């Protein structure tokens, strides 16, 4: 049994010449969880490949979409200035459990453990993104002109940096906990309960999660 993590950063840019009201908005959408069954002898092409000693795999995809409100000003022929006046972030998590047909209870329980770990960290996503967004509001960006060709690459870079920082706070420690979970359980082959394994794995991660996993 194995865990695979994927990240995605999506960027939208809003540029305004007039002053904007500083604002931070963070939307954390509900996690989307699905279970796919497969024939071990004929796995579907979209399924991640399994190694010889693996029976199942869980994929988690943390995504960040952000819109930056940027105030651009220029007085006469002076160099223009750009300041981030607002951040609107949308956070998502998609989880897919790939289970063989008629999967044994232990296999299913182990993969459910991977799901729970991802959701533990995702439960902390909104405050993490909000704190980060507050730091971005008021940040000055270096631009050479006011044309879109001169401003948009700079703003897009700032937006991508925001998403990467967010993913570093949530997805990276989640990944560390997932790897520890597989080590502790020997990929689901020993008798340690999933509940205890999750507890130990999360405790050993860089940013321990404190929220209880959601039931299914």
C-alpha cells in the first residue's frame, strides 16, 4: 500500500489602477474523496503503477488558486509602484483511494488511514492560508512599467510564491506524515492499528496536526 501526493497552484490576477481596500478572503472547499476499484490483473491506465509488493494506492491532491488585487500607481515620469492590496485564495483537496476488487479489510483500513492524514492537515489549511495572506497584503512588487507585459509576470510570480508557501505549510508536512505512516505500519502489513499509526505519524511530522480526522 502506498500514498502519492500531488500539488497544484492556479493563479488569477486582478490589476487595478485605483486604490483598493485591503482584503483577505480564503475559501476552503470541502475535500472531495472517491474510491476506485480495479482488477489487479488489468489495472486502468489512469491508475498509478503499483510495485510488486503493493496492493493499493491513495492519491491526494492539494490545490491552491489565488487572485491578487494589486494597486499600481505612477506619478508623472517617476518609476511606477505596485502594492498587493488584497488576496483571495481558494483551497482544494481531492483524494482517490485505489483499491483492488474485494480488497481485504486491512488493505482498506490502511488506505483510509492515508485519507485521514490528508484531511487532518487540510483541516488546518484555512488559518494557514489566511495568516500567509495577511503577510502578503501591503507587499511591494518591483515593476518597470505599467503595461500588462511588464506587470503581469511580476504579479503572477508573487501569486505562485503564495501558493508554494501555502503548500509548504500544509502539503509538505502531510507528505512527511504519510511516509512515516507507511514506515510505522510496514505499508499496512503489521498488526499496529491504523489509529495508533496515524497518531504516531502525525506526532513525528514537521507541523503536527491537532484536528481530529473526519469520519466517513
